[in-house]
C-alpha cells in the first residue's frame, strides 16, 4: 500500500507541474524543420515544371535568386541567395529590401519586419558587414505565416517579388516557385544577410594552385664556371 501511495503521489506531482508550467504556442517558436537556406523539397502548389527564364547577372554584378520555401504549421520561410557574379568585391550590410506584387502587377501593402521577431524566433541575428569576392554568396530569409484571422479581409497572395540588396539600391525581380501566401496578416519578416559557405554537393571545388618550385630552374644557356681552353695540337704536315 505504501508503494502504491508513493506512486500516486509522484504522478500527482508531475501532473501539477505540467499544469503550472508555461506553455509556448506555435507562433512563439520556430519549427525545427524550417531551414530556408538549405535545399528544400517543392512545397504543395509549387510549379513542377520550371518555365522561369534563367536569371542573369545584374549591371552592378550581383544575382539574387530564391532557394525554395520551408513550410511547417502555417509558418513559411523562403531562402534568398545573393551571388557576386561580377569581377570585383561587393560590399553588403543590412537587410534585403523587398516589394510584393499581386497577379495583376499591383503592389501589395505589407508591413516589413526586420528580424521577424513578432512572427517567430530564430531569424533576428544583427546585420554585419560582408565583402563578397567574385563567386562568393550571401543568404537571407523571408518569413511569414499563412493565417486568416479576419474573414472580412481578403487574403493576399504575392505572385511577384522584387528584391534590392539593401534599401536605396536597385531592385531586381526574383522568380518564385509559388505564391507568398500571407493570408490577411499583412506581415513579412526579413532576416539580415549572412555569408554562405560553398556547398560541396553543388559547387565545383576550386582547382589547387601548384606550389612554386623550391629551387630555381636551370638555365641551359648559362655558363657554369670559367670556360676551359681547348688543348693546342700541332698538326703534322
């Protein structure tokens, strides 16, 4: 009977602790599976065939593309990649400046949130100064929730996206593999640019530079020591 009483008391204590512990809602924690800067599988509704034209290097020597969207429990995270496709270093610091447009090309009014703290956690690292050498890349993320909280407000779907490296620089269209389905939240989070390391699975390795020779090459035309006189011989007549 004593062991049974102890077991019931222990279970009661665990139940009380669980009931008193603060709960963390899905809106306060990022799902562990969301990794917008990794290669992602196509989300539901994404295009299976890619009719998008191939992106080209911009006049200022950069190329911005989408890396795909991770989705979990209504939370969306889209990866963006900026590549220095020019022939000189490119300096970058801050957040991407983004604009959304609907299917008619009209701009969508949306509140841009640097760091995305009201939407979720984990994307609030501060911006740092990055200098990309030609061929190097940086990554950022767009974060939103597909929620409809007010049935009287029409849900917004961004089907076109323009991205500038930072505010004040030219913006470039970025092809999407599906709409940015904001619902009627009207909020879009943006993380700061951060340097991306090369992916060994997709980026070809840089060919090694041959080391310099340890000894200088031998010049076959150089004289080695003083010239020797040939022996004089008297020719017999």
